[in-house]
C-alpha cells in the first residue's frame, strides 16, 4: 500500500501553466488550444489525354511544358474544410499537343480554435504544402502511364506565394478587406 506522500496528485504532464487549473487549460475537458491537421487526402478528379498517340511516341524534339495550378478551399463543417489543389500540365510541340494531365487533389483538414487569418493561411499555404508531394507523385505516375518520361514538378513555395499575394493586396492590388485566393502558373520546359 502506498504512503500518502507517494500519491500522484498532479495529473498534468506539462506541469503548472497559465490556466485556472495552473496547466494552461480551462479544465472539465475543454479543448482551447489551436490545432490544425490533415484528416484525409484523395484524388477528386484525374484526366489524362494522349491525343496524338501512337505518333507522339516517335517525336524526338523536347516538348514545351505549361504547368498551371490553383488552390481553393471550402468549408465542409464547423471544424472541417476541403482544400483542393488543381494542377494542369500540358506538353506541346510544333506538331501539336503531346499530353494533357489535369488533377484535382484534395485534403480534408480539421481546424479548431484558430482565428480566421490562421485558418486562411493554413488553407492556402500550409495545407497545399502538405498535399503537393502527393499530387506531384500522381502527376508523375499519370504521365509515365501515358507512355512518357515522368513529369517531376519542381517544389513550390506555397508560403512564399501566400505572403506575396497578401503583400500585393496590401499594396492596393486586391479588393479592400479581402483575403487572397491562390492561383498561378509555372512554365517548365
């Protein structure tokens, strides 16, 4: 049997803190700490076109690549949103279009106890940063499965793009009081 001095009375693993209970929490199981994370990710839409096959396999010149991307978000519930990362890659030569790959890659994210600015930054910067490597692999596999060398997209600095769009809106280029939406393009070739 344990002595009275050996009984554990402080159940907080972090020790004393700021909250009313001295642990940074309100007690009674309330969850007031900000949290955001990925719940699920999935391919929402994938289209692969190889319009000049089989003639396109005999071309020897390097195609010009046009890669476009767009980010959108929509609220699903009080604490759940969907982030959609759309990527379109088109390869062309003077003889015509070699392939077109269009992908809508999505993630369900949970966000709790965040300000609207924090939710917006997670939706348009951090969320796409998390999703991009998986979308990049889907694009590479789709191009390879179409019979071409895999298209390995360069990494994208979503945080930098987000801050750049915020800055451009603050300089009067965006609608007053609106938060940025994300979209853009990147030419590779």
